[in-house]
């Protein structure tokens, strides 16, 4: 079995449109970039922690307002 990439398969296809070929090649290069670097995982983890912090702040500020009233 040939180890062709998705981009190579679509480039050799006669039926696929030029837009679909370029889109699939761009998607494949983006995927390879994300898998080869640890930065996307770190950014994802930090964004999850940041969102959890924001939710905690909103929840505590709402409970403090309800206790004062």
C-alpha cells in the first residue's frame, strides 16, 4: 500500500475541484503543524484554566451580591 498523503490523493484526482484540493492540502499542513508542536496543547490547557477561573470569579461575585441583599 502506498503511503500517500491526503493532499497527494486529491491532487491526482480528476474529479475533485481546485478549491477542494487546496482546502485539503491546507488542512493537512495545519494538522501536521499542530501534531508536531507541543504549543497547541499548552495553549489549550491554559485557555481551559483561564475559562475555569472566569467562571469561578463570576460565581463567587454573584453569591456575594445575593448574601448582601
